[in-house]
C-alpha cells in the first residue's frame, strides 16, 4: 500500500472507419492550387486512397499480432510508417500513433511507460493542461459535475468534496464562485484532493490547495483543504477522510474509475478494485457521486476487438482536434496529441495491472453503479444549457450534446466520446 497525506473485420468495416470523416486537414495548403484547378481534387483522392490503405494495413497488422504472426506484423509496421510519412491529413497522424503502439506489442520489454501511471511529473501536467485547453471534453466533465454538486449541496451549511484526481484544481474555481453566489449564503467548504506522488517530491497538492484557499477567501467562502497522496485509489480507506457529522459529501471522479477495472483484491478473487472503491464510497453516504468516463469499450480481453474499438474512438477524437483553432504546428497541438497518444499506447500495448485505460460505455457503468447500491440523479436542463454555452467558445461545429436517460454525453459528429452521470445512495 502507498498512501500518505499532505473480431475480425471485413473490408467494408475497415472502409467505414476511414469514411467517418477522413479528409485532408483543413490547414493543408496546396502550393499549386492557384495554377491548377484540379489539384485539390487530385490531392483529396490521393489522401483518401492512402487513408483507406492505412486502415487496411493497421487492421491486418493487429490481426497478425493477435495470431502471433510477428514476422508479417513487422513488415506491415514498416509499410505503415512509410505510407503515413508520405500522407497528410488526420488519418496519417492516427496511423503514426497506432503503429507505434503496434510496434510496442511486437518487441518485448518496450511495451508500457509505467512510471507516469504511478507518479505525477511535469510532462504529464503539461500534456493534461494543453488537452484541457484544446478541446471541450474535460471542461464538459467539470461543468456537468459541478452543476450536480451545486444542486446536491443546496440547503447544506457544511459541505465536503472528495476529488479523486485533483490535478491543477481547474475544476473548482467555478464551483467556489457558484457557492459564494448562493441565495442562502455560502457554506463552509472542506475539500480533500487526491493525487499521485510527484516525481521530484514537490507538494503539488498543497500548492493547489493554497491557491484554492486564496480564491475562496476572496469571495468569502470559508474553506479548508487536505491533500492526500495515493499511488492507487484502492489503497485509500474511508476513515482517511475524517468525515464530520452533518457534512454533505460529494465524491468526484473524472476519468478515474476505469483505472480500477483490473485484477482482484486480496484473498477474495470475486472482488476487483472497482468493487472495493464503490463500497467505501457508499459507506461515506455521499449526497452525490459525480462520474465522468470515456464513452468507449476498451476493456475487452481480445486484442483485435480492442484495437478496432480504439481505432474508431481515437480517430474521431483526433478528427475533433484537427478541427480546433490550434495551429497544427504548435507545441499546444503536439501536447494535446501526446496526451491522447499515451492513452492509445496503454489501451493497446499494456496488459494486466499496467493497462489502466480500461474504458467502458455508460450502459456498463449504469449496471456497475446499480449493483453497488447507487441510483441515478438526473443531470437537468441547467447542466445541458451550461454545456451548450461552453461549446460556443470552440470553433468546431461538429460537437453534439445528448441527453441519455438522465446523463449527458458530448461527442463529435454524433459519435459520443465522453459521458457524465450523477448518482446517490439507493
């Protein structure tokens, strides 16, 4: 324990992945476009043809790896890299990141960068910050979770937020301001922020806590903070939180629960870490549990099926990134891409406890939460309206917000990519 305080796809399936929305980047320019009216059409056709070929090669390589035909897989890796380097457009980027993960599957000892999964570092924080700013997905998570927490805290004078992944604390300034503006007056706010140990032993949690305390003081919200360092969420126990009588508790989990969907716990092989954590959450009797997860199915044991799902999902994610206002050659774009690339590598090239990006769809989370004794809280029109306002800030017109049985999803061109839900004890 480490806790301290402070399938096989047909050719038609392969083509369908490409035809979701692959076209040359909107930023790509043709040097001869002004002199030849047909150049743009020819370029598009070439990119489309290369994109379809890349999808076929990626699928074939993944199938070869599953069948342990590694010599053939090595040849295909070389061909994918060659073709991707000579092709422009979103698909070439996607192919480059996926082929790197396939290469890690082939060569033993080069599979998973374990360090960043069990400790925080400056690079991880940088990638997270750039992804946060580039796309609306994390902001969507924060907006919807905050609205559910604000409504659950209505009428309570003493409230306690337990954040399973504090990071830079970017979720909380908006909520602190909203609590300050309550008609009934602001409550006394306690916050427990959980985070990974930092690579250079910096007390990052306390630094974030200090900034939040200063903000709370400036808007007259009484505030106390406690940082809790934990390598794994399942190492945390409910009594660590020192819950006070009469406190209204909110447990906030943004893209964290899927990391608990592996292995077994202790001597009871029937219990996975997720069961242990949901059990301790329920013992806290929270007013609300906010749960935001990727709307994907990357937790299967069959490699090829996982690969196909990941290719669909991350191709759509990269498509939305390509449509953003970022300069495609900027460091911000590179960092946002690297954030996604880390997830791709973990989904495809890691196994066992090292594979933590075990995303599951909303339908599966409904079953898990219900089985653990929770019932859904509907995210109402306020959350929907706030997200709609948020999306106006982003240049892409392809974002779609949908209500799904009281939950909200955010997607790109009708493909849901992230799902937000709220729960209470049954």
